[in-house]
């Protein structure tokens, strides 16, 4: 738990943020009603600006070097980051500041920054500003608006350079505009409030995992337990007193959203989020670009794959310890020759969870759970290039193929989010076992419940891991201090 002083700092950030939001809303309403433009002097003074954290480190050595992978200062100087919606990130921000102040003696100041809040981000569902007669291009000339030149992942990808010599280093991977951009996208893609995203995320690529998760999650909700809410895609919220959770979820508007999410909300965001990302690396990249700003503790892929080894059987598991990236969606920012390491703590958690749920261990478990390289392709019909594909799979010693796992792992690597993959073999195309409708139904009935429960049990294991979950394998040489 962070100190009272760090929480007070975040609360002051929130006060400044809410004041800027209120000022921007008032100015918008006044312009719509009267045509009066916002005052240039007020804007120059930061009337519409995000609040900013400014931290100074004098270079003195810490009392002892922290063993953790984050919350570290390696160079003396000034650090800064703009912040949006501080109340949403209150615990995270307070913890990060507390570590730097207590271990390094850093000094912290807060105030209005120079980055303004784009006006679309203050128009929430409850606003009473009628923009019907105002053209977006007109408003963008008069009020701060989204400018993509100011939104990017340069810090995360190692491309950041100071705007002027001796300018402040970034304190975190994402600034306020980048975070607001993703918060808006999360609501659009998942159909749920970003505030409901939990620290532990499961990804799947089949609807039936959603059915199993919803059934399990509703059984976990109680008035006096840790889980009191299931937030569902389409805006539906299921509490402990709901008379018909299954019927309500079936009738909800989840089909309107590209990647529906379901959040079993726990205290301090300790619950579980499940996202059905569908099929393909593009979706996998899209959703993790935006979930990364929530700074989750871990994300895991729990889905189906094609088995590549003749010894595998339908229903066997694959625990990825390496990835062959044929997805091509990240090649410009993370070349495929860059290795994506397995995270030991996640591997152990998934292995242990498989033992707990299956009741098997040793040779019995090894007969069902294969560890090896997973190929992720962007070609759904890779089978039609059998000769070339078979050679590549053989050279890489791959054991399974899918269309999402390596992308999710690479995104975890980019954004410093621990990741892992446990897949279930649903077919073996190069060995003549092609998934047919009847066969698929029998496979689903047998495998999905156990597979999902392994993912949930792995999250229970990861919660107990604590700070050691955040491996130094994910940290760059010039890493921003915030996790």
C-alpha cells in the first residue's frame, strides 16, 4: 500500500484534471451557444491542459538497490509525464511514486502541463453539449483536438528522443493523450467501460470459451465475496441479485462489438478480464495496443491451435516456450529476428495450474501437455502452401500453429506486460486430421471447460507471485521508471 502522501499527490492531480475538463466543457458549451471562442491567454496558462507529474532525481545512490524490475532510476535528472483520469489509475500512480520517493529520495511536483486535452475526450455519455450543428473540422480549428503526430509508442519502442537538449525524460511508457486514445478505443472494441478492465487478462479466439467463462463468473458473484460484479460487453452488469444472468447476457448487445470483453471485477482490479479477440493477428495487436495503457499484471492466451506433431492428439495442450512470428503485423517496430523470451513465472504458473485442474502430473501430464515452439501465421489458409510450410515448421521444431499467440506475446514484450500461452489442439491438418463439424462439437464439449479452468487457476498462481512476476527480461536499457 502506498503512503498517504503519494495518494494525496494523485488526488491533487485528479483535482487539476477535473478542473481542466470542466473548463473545456464550459468553453465548448459557450461556443456552441454564442459563438464565443476560448480565451487565448487562458489556454496559454493551461486552462485545458492535462496535469503533469514532474520528478527530480539528484543521482544519489538508493539505500539498497531494489531487486524489482521496475521503479528504478538509473540516471540523474528530471522526469515528467502528463496524466489523464488520475482517479482511474490512483493505486497504480501512488505505488509508482512511492517507490521512487522512498528508495531514491526523488522529489515530486505536480502542476498543469503543456499538453492539452482533445475536446472529444470530455464529451462523455452524460454530457449536455449539443454538437449537432457544429462541424468537427470547425471545432478542431478552435479547440484542442486529436493530432496523431503527438500520439505514439516511441517511448515503448525505444525511438524517443528529447525535443530539446536537457528536456525531461519520460516517466512512463504512455502519456495522457496516448492513454485517452486507447481508453476510447477500448470502450468501442469491447463494449465495456475501461474502468472495469482487470489486472489479469485472458484472451481467447472462440465464442465457447466466453460461454464457459460467463457461467463460471456468475457462480462466483456474491454479496459478501471478493467478486460482486460481472461487467459484460454491451453495457450489461450482473450483480449478486440478478434473477437470470444467462438470459440477460444472451439477450445483450455484445454482438455489436468487434472484440467483446467480460470483466469479473475484484477489489483493486484483482479480478479477471476475458476478451474474445476472434481470429487473426490484426485483432490481437489492436486490442493489446489499447489494453497496455491499463498496465495489467499479465495477459494469457487460452485458445485453439493446429497440432503439428504426429504424436499429438486432439485435445492435447501446448505450452509455448518460444514463438515463430509469421504474423507480420509488428515487423516494422519489432523485427521478427528479435527473440521473444518465455517468462519463467508465467510458465511455472501455467504448468502448475495444469496439474491442479487435470489432477495429473509427471509422465501422465507430459503425455497431454507438450512444451515447444508455436507458429503464429497471418495466412488462414497456410495449408495450401504445404510444401513450404512443412519445411519451415520442421526447421523451427514447431509443435503448434495459430493466428494470435506470437502477436500477443510480442505485444507483451513491447509493452512490458508478462505474457504466456496455453493452447489446445483442435485439429492436425498436416497429418490428415481436419476439424469437421461433428468432431468439433465433441472436442469442444470435452476440452473447453478444463482448458478455461487451467487459465483461471494460472491467474490464481500469478497473483501469489507478486512483484517477481515483472521480469527484467522485459526491461530496456533506458527504461522509464514507472512499471
